[in-house]
C-alpha cells in the first residue's frame, strides 16, 4: 500500500506529500517533465530529497507535443490543453500502482485553476483516467467526495484539509508547520500559458512544424514567418547564437555578419525568394552592417551585400513573444 504523488516540486505538491506521509503511508513521487515546462528537474529532485521521499522522473515531451497539436478537450485561454495534460499524467501515474490499496494523490486545490481544479472537472478528469475515487487531493479533500483510501481507513479524512481558492496564506502557514523552506514561486511553470509563446506554438502548428526539437527552437531568439512559409530565427545574444548554430539542421541556411556581437540567423524550410528578405531582416539588428555571410552545414558558403529592412516592415513578419 502506498500513495503515488504527482509532484511538480511546487509548494502545494510538497504539502500534499507531507499530509500523506504524516499518516504513515509510504509515498512515491512522480514528476512528469516536458519541453514546455520551465521548472528545472534538478530543483524538483532537490525538493523531493528535502521531503525524504523517493522520486521518479518521466519525460513526456513527445506525448505533450501530440496533445498540444490536437487536444481532445480544447485549450484554455492560450494554447494550454490542461485537461488532456492532467488526464495523461494520471494515466501514466496509474502504471506505478502495484497493489489494490495503492492510490494517487495530487497538490490540487479546489478553485485555484478554473480549467482543471473546479470540483466537477476534477471528478470528470479522474473518471477519464480510470481512477474514479482513487485520487486524493489532501489540501482540499474535505470539500470533495470520499475516496476509496478514506473508506478503507488507509487515510483519516479528519487529518486532510479544506483549502480552496487562489490565496496562499494557508499553504504558507502549513509550510512553516512542516518546516518546508524551499519551494518555487507560485507563478505558472508551463510556457503554454504564456500568450506570446502560445503565438509561436500556434504558428508552428499551422505550418506543421511542431516537434520536440521545434519547441526547443521556439524558446530561443526572435521568430519571423516569411511570405513563402520559411521561418527565420535570430539569436538575441551570444548564448542564443551558439544554441541556434548547434540546433541548425543540414537543410537549414545560416546567416551572420562579420561583426562578433551581431545575431546569427537560421532560415528553416527556406525558399530562394525568402533569402534576400531574411538577410535584410538580419541586418536590421546588426548596427549599421551591410554584409551578410550565408552558409550551411554541407560546406556551402556565400557573401552578400544588401540593405537592412525598415523597422516598420520587420514587424510585419515577426511572430510575437
């Protein structure tokens, strides 16, 4: 018998684990990471170590990319398919249940997030995952239906809580009681809730360019969609320049100027008619330079001189972030 905890590393998931552990139930924490998250896995491991609980880390990037492309339950305010994401993680967590008395627990709080943490939606999600009455939300359980672990006496309902809403006061007080001193800020850790990043994701889906590798590129630089469908990405600093050059594929065209501190550009799915425009956009960020070096990873190399595009024209092609 043990509780399998969905563990983000955030304060709510740490408190949920503590509330299960104080009832003398063994726990296994499971962290599902993917390319859209900003939380560092090393930090999650550190928080689990502080709790003294074992942790499994599962990369579900491929699953998440497919969900984002076509979610069964649609998106939230941006490109966030939160209902499908929650169902997927519960289904995968269920694979760690080895005993008929095992159960899942989460750090969810009733009313904290409107898309997935309203009472009726929570019930719907666990049914979709095949876990009806086997998901415990220790921070809000007294506001919810009785679960199987409670009915069997594995968990004492009176020692679970009735927190609701978006306030953090109760959680912060509980953290003091449990001695939890390290946890991330409560801001969302998923890029899919960011309107600017979601615009990039939406654009990538429209042009059938959303893969795990593509998402890594979406996090970098300035993005431009050119008239014939090519994608131009410009680094904003030396670090991004280096990453773009490393991530460039054999069929990509790379652009730079002779200046050391100027951006590097990657032209993906480039059409010949877009190359001139890509060079002129690059020069807009190159501090008066007029020379452009164009090369690829097959050894081709060319040198051009042209004029930068006017700033008002550049914005027409930018995919906002």
